[in-house]
């Protein structure tokens, strides 16, 4: 999932922005052709009868900041393996009603459909991470909502989804699932039926998020000034075993952290799964107890989108019993009762046959009162036992492996 973090130089066409130019990249002659083919897709959210459809860009189509793209390639970009966009900084607009930045915002219109929700694929227009909590929804150029307020009003869900290469990272605008629009990256928003017959825009503020959850770009990939040479790139120790696109996207995905709680009696644990050989991972699964949460579905429970394609590796909370809200969830927050609670957790993967490692992050006092149970083997894991300090290894023999996480109560 890709976004242009600037206004590309020259004609700003697909063939020049991502194809052969002074920075290298990929050959425009290979676009949708041959063993080194590469293609770029946008999403037509208004297409009738299908929930939207993908549209392959022509080489002469313009590349614009704020547009979300799917980029697919059979070849590694030349010139160091980085996909680079050169251009001028995306200009924010000042004076927009509801904008949370004094520098200004970029207004991204969304597509609505009568009687239906519709997923829109949009792009972060800036060369830095932008906190989703500071994005605003502007309705009919007068009414301003936060993401959570917009969900309550039936306009737009309070969630964004970002494909990390093997799973969707899922974020909201509130703790503990708070996150950011990622640099150089597209994101999904779910426009709800209540938005129909209204003009709805997302106001993306010129406001960078540099926190423990969002690594700050260094000079090697981020240069200020009137011209930006922007490249994806941050490898790690086992990057040689990963596809080039996974290596490039790795650093822009927030590092999962066991964040602090905000009210007495609240707690949460983040579950992670990693494939040490391939680098595939999902660090975006959260369970816990919150004062404002319910034991059934509520706004703190974030839907996990179905993996885009294989390979995938993800952890989800399955809830087939939730009626109209039935499905898989990236977060499952219950009421802060302090009572014993059990979460069903599914590990989903394709292909199978390799070994992955489950780990967890949270308050040690909570972990000491918790258990992870492997329902296939019956093994019960104490998260604070030193033998599991590096996680619980699992050899995948099926595409779905079932676990439970139990909190034993205060």
C-alpha cells in the first residue's frame, strides 16, 4: 500500500514518478509486461454492486498526494533497491474549518454510497507519520468530528487499516489502539451509510508524530527543503531472507509497545507473532480491560480486515457470536471488572509448515495473573516463566491454530 509523500517532479505521471528517471526506480517499459512487470492500482470506491473495484493505472495517469495506491512488482527497484519519489513538499491549506495544525491540512474527499458502507483507499500526503487522533472529519464544510465522534454519528469508522506485508495493522484514535498514518503509505477508512448525501472530507494535518510508536526518519531517507528525495528503507538483521518490499516497509510500521494505562483498573496486553526466518509478523493484537468497554462488541473492538493475499501471518480474536458484528477483531477490550476473563485467539497463516514465535507485552503484574493455552496440544504457558522469555515457539501444521488467553482476576 503506497502513497506519494510529495508532489512528484516533472509530469508527475506513473511512468516518471515510479518508472525510470534520474533516481532509477523501475523501467517504465516493464509496466504490466514481462518478467520484471510492475503495476499500480487505485480503488474506485463508488463502483456499483461490488463494494468498489480496483483500477489499474495507465503510465500516463497522474500521481497525486492523498491518493492510495496498491503497488505490485516482480522486480526489485534499481539504484539500491529503494523505490524513490522526487518532488516538492505537499502544500497544506490554511484556514480549513476543524484543522488541528496551525500550518494547515490537506483535505481528502471520500466516496459515499447510498445505504452501504464503503471502504476508501487514501494516502498520507506528507513525508512523516501523522497521528490519526489529530485527523478530523469535516461534514458539509461545517460540522467537525474526531474519528470516534464520526463513528458515533454514523459517518466514518474510527479505524484505519494498513497492510504491513503479511497482515493488516489496525489503529484507532484512542488508547490502547492509537496509531498513525504512515509515511509513504496508503490506508483504508470505512465510510458508513450515514455519510451519504453529505460532503465528507478527511482533514490530514501537517503535524508529525515522533513517539516511541513512530520511528523518526533519519537523514538517509528524509531530507528537508524545497525538494524531497524520499526512499523507503530500513533493513534488519534477517532482512536478506525477506522480499525487498517487506524490508522497505518494515521500518515505517510502528514498533509495538506495552503502553501505560490511563485509569485505575484498566490494563491491556499486546500479543505478537513473528516468523524469525522470513521476517513476517503481526504486532497489532490487543486485549485487556477498560472502564468504558463492554464485554460484548463496542467501539474499542477494532475489526481486523481479511489478509489481502498470501503470504500472511496474523493473530485475531474470532467473534462468530456477535450477530451483525460477527467477524475477526484486532482488539478485544472488556469491561474493567477485574474478574477472570478468557479471550479466544486464532493464529492464521499461509503458507504453513514453518515455526513462528508468540510473544506478549504488558504490565508484569497482569502477565503474572494470566495464562496462554495452546488448544491443539493442551499446553498451558505462564507468560512470566523465564523459559518463555523469548516467546512460545509454534510449528504451523494448519492454516488456523487456536489459543486462549486467560486473565485469572485480581
